[in-house]
C-alpha cells in the first residue's frame, strides 16, 4: 500500500505537470484556493470553485468528495473505452474504482481535469482465487492483465518468451508498432508507451535497476529500465507464455521470425 | 533413512512413556528445548492426527503462481502409492501449489502405531511412522513455473537439511519421483515431513475472539523457533499462524520454509526471496520494497514484525493489531501507522508484558526493530517466564496474567499470593485412611509465600480434562497452594497444561471437591486438577473410561 499519485496539469504550457503522492489515509483538497483557505491541489481556473472538492486515500483506492452545490464532476477511466462515473453535487466520499482516473470539472467552454493513479489495486493470484486473503501468500506485485501497461509489458517480454536466446528487449517504437494493431490502441503514441514503462518500473514493480545507479542519458536509462522490468516480470512469472495471446496477431506476411500463433511454441 | 530418523530422535520428547515428575520453579527453559512437549503424552501415535506438517491448506504462494499445475495434470494419488519407503494413506490438504497426503513408514510395523506400544514413534521419525507427504508436481508446467516450484522445494530442502530443532518442523526426507503410473507426477518433488496435529491458524479460528489457552507457552515456543532460525542465519520470510504447526503434544513448531532465505551481505543482514508474502504479516517497508531479479530484500526484522502481529492475534483470538475488515484496509492502516499518522492500538486483552513486546516487534522502521532481535525477545520472555520477580511484569501482568487480563476466572495461572490452608482437614472432615491425597502447588513463589487466599493466587479445577482448559471448563470452586485434596484417580492423556515455570504435563487427577457444587440439575462432587498443580505423586489408579 503506497497510496495514490495525482498529476496536476500545469497552469502554463511552459511549466511541467506537478505530481503529488498521497499516502494511505491522507487527503488533499482541490480548487482555486484563496489566501485564507489554500488548497493542496491548485486548479487556477476562474470557473472552478475556491474549494471544489477533496480526495482521500482509502485502503487501495480513493474517494472523491464534491463540495460544489451545483455541479457534478465526472471521473473517467481513460482505459475504459468510455467508462466513467458521475459524482453529484455535495456527494461525500464517493469511492473511485479505477486504477487510472481523470477527474473532470465542468467549466465554461473547455474543461479542467487532472489525473489520479491508484497503483495499489490488488489482483488475486491467477491460480488461487478466493479464500482468506489475509493469511494467503500472495504475489506482492499484482498487475491488471487487462490494462494497457500490461500489454506493453507483454510486448516487451515477447522476444524472450518466444525464444530464450533472444536477449534483446524491444525499443519503444518497436513496442508501439507491435501493439498498435490492437483495436483499442490504434492511437497509442511512443510517449504513452514510455509513460507506461515508467509506471511499471516505478509504481507497479518498483524495479531496482540501472536507473538507480545513475546512468548517463535518459535514453540509456530507459533501456536499463526496460531490461530490468522484463527481467523481473519473467523471473517471477508476472508475464507467462499464455499472456502472449493478449497481443494482437501479427499482420500476415510480416517480415519477422515469430510466425507462431500466440501461445508460444517450443 | 536412518540418518534422518536418528536426527529426529533428538527432537522427540525424551520422556515418552515415562511420566516423570514435572520440574517446578527455576526450570531452565532451555531444558524445554530438549523435551519438546508435555512429558506425559505418549508420542507413540496417539489418536489420529487429522492435520499435517506443511502449513495447512494455505501456503498457496510458496508453491507459486503457476496455473493448471496440480489440478487436471496430476491425478489423485492413490492409497498405497509408494514414495521411497513411505506409503500414501490419506489425503490431507489440497492447494493450488500441490497436495499433501498422510504417509506411513512401510518399514515400521503398524502395530507400533498402537498407543500401548508407547515408543512406537520415536525410532522412526514420526509417531507410528506417520508422516506428511507434500507433493510438488512439476510436469505440465512451463519451464519457468517448474523452475520456481523447484526453487521452493530447494529452499525447503536446503533449510530443512541444516536446521534441526524441536521448534522447527523437521524435513525427514525429500524424494524426486521418476516415471510413475500416476499422470502428472513424473518428476514431482515430494517433501517428507513430520505429521502435525493442526496449525496455530486452526486454533485461532476456533478461538472465537478469546485468548488462546496457553497463549504464553505457544508464544514462547514460537520465539524459541524464530530465535533459533535467526541464529542459524536464516530468515523465515513467511511467518504466520498457518505456518506455525501444533504437534500432537500441543507444542508449536515453525514450518514451511519455502520462502526462507539465508542471510547474505558482508554482515549477514539480509536475504532475497521471491516477491510473495501474506499481506497481514508484511512489515510496512515491504509495501514499498524495490524488486530486482534476485527478488525482494528481506531482513530478520520482517519476521519480528510478523511475530508482533502473531502475539496480538494469539491474545485477541485472531484479530490483527491493525483495524480493517479487509487485508487492504489493514495494510493501509499499517502504512498510516508507519508514517506516523495513526497510533498503534493494541487490544486491551493483551497483557502488559506481551503488549510491550508486541509494540517493540511492531516498531515502524526496520532500523528501530533491528534492536529487538528474536534472541533478545526470547530472553525477555524467558526472564518473565522464570519468575525473576521483575516488578513491571509481575503480579498484575506478564505470563501469569492470562486470567486477569482476559477477565476470565480461569486462573490456571493465577497470580499473586497464596495460603497454607488445608480445608480438607481443618473443617474436621478427616479423610478415610485409604484415601490418597495430594497437595496443591502454586508455581508462583509469591503466591506460595502468601497465606491470605488472595483471589489472584487461586487455582482452578477443570470439569473435563480432555477439552481445552478455558473458562467454560472450570468449576466454581477455587483452590490455593497447600490445600490438600482427596484424589480418586489419575489420567495420563488430558489436555497438556503448562505452569508459569514452564513445566508441562498432560496428566490430570480427579479430585474430590471439599463442598459439592449443586446446580439446578446436577450435583458436582469431583473436578480435575492438572498435574503441574501438585508436587505430590499420589499412587492412584487410572480413571476408568
């Protein structure tokens, strides 16, 4: 249980987005804020209330309170193909079930939004569902096998899963190319893939790898990170042969050696 | 196999079949390591243990997260299936990771299984040659899954072959099956272990929110096992009530070393284990621990944290020290506590001594916890157990405070003062000459010194010596040190009971109540006194039935 991550958009294009971590039990208010009543998450849009709402980390998820008396807020699941929920005015502590969420506040014209990631979501071990969890020996690094990050991970692991001798880990462009045929991911960008790899390495698997010892450039760092992620995922069975079926089948006639059907040969 | 059997002998209760005099006061607790359990239980296969030596049904993860593993690929293992010199008798438990069967040593005459044979078990490594056979099938697995399973087995075997201790489950043998007729078993690894009666988790499940009887003894034994394990330079890695097994004599043993890691680093500070764990027993730092191909770093302080949780559970009847209905809620409460946003709130039933101990085990930072090694914790437990008169731990609290702290009058271990009072004779009801008598003994020397019949120094009598000695099983009449009671008969195999000094016995005496207890329906004239509550050795017949 490590809490949640909140990514606030920057006020100006030139500034980077700010990221804030909230630990279990912690809360943060959001809104326009005032000098007398500052808020932890500043949304400097004139259409947003001074105190618009509150986020509180509860167990492995988080709750959203809507302090507005007139407006509903939307919480979208960016990976959920349009899945969203509406938090009506004055609703206190609505539980948010998404691992990835975008909170959308209504404004005139455009919208104001920020993202909240809840990497603590726990998934049961595939072979042993049910039972008393507290005493169960669980894999401490559980992954959502329907998430895009998992698909990215499978794509990264694919060469080594299909052929032990292949030690290379695909580059970001190769990953993009590999999973773009997936009907839900036709607009996947290299930037998004990098973000997924970072999320896997830092939030989900928490790999201890070359990036910790301070590599030279960011490119080299990410290569090290990719290799560390793949190494850990394969070593501890987080990605297995059967997961290859999640990847879109290769285009017919693709000039690649892996012609086997998903599911693996050998 | 004589090697393993021979080693096993060291761990088997030396007092089998020899109901020696329990040692009171001043007992050096280290002696207990040698004697294992209650002195008077025949280890020769009493009863029919319906549990096993390998962590109940629940150590799913150590067997690992392969799917389609045991189920479907490995058929049921038929009765009579031979593994080395063992023969499968009954299935015990099934898990996603493998299966556990009861086995029988074919080199042992089944007749030795009879309790009358007494020492039937001691020579063979298990009571009546009974063992638990843990099958870890590897066929039908992808190579990587098989590797991981093999690693589990390797850890168990590596650890098991080095660690022999009366508080650690003994691995008797390991067998790799060759070709065999049962589908899916080719290449399976079979771990042969001692047969246990149940697990601490079973006791907690049955406790229903009340402290476990003999909580202090169980915890002392767990501390002993953990201290030994750490002394050897290993970390258990998955310490939890499921992995604390209860033997037929009632003693506790640590088991399931599938996640055990040998300490490495220049000063032996840590080891690495696969990223598996039981959420309720993971220390706060584990939830943020980085992972690499060696696994996740684990320190002895992780076991100490788990011990803190177990101490709380044993006293609270299973409840975690951290609030919440789900393990995610409790894990998040652990973080809140570790980050200083919530205090540690232990249940009021936890006696002061154990409360302090548990609080030390549950210090938020592993660096703070490191000061409290299993060894140092064990020393503290023993210091109190031996009645060193530590003013903090004694009369109100500490080991003795079971009854006080729980508000239950089952003061088996009453604390406080005693009376040299002999109501048997003082009220003029002089016994017939033929009647055997015993004198009540209180192991607490402060109580022995008192004569005011203080309630805290009173001792209880059981209604039925074959069921746990809890409040519902205690008569109203109390007795004090020095009381003389008329004994009718003795019984060798009741529920084992330990006194404050650590002496244990499962012998009970049926004694006559000085004043019959009358209720609406019944008149009770007798009750049962545990053998540890007397130093007399009356020659009485065995109780009938």
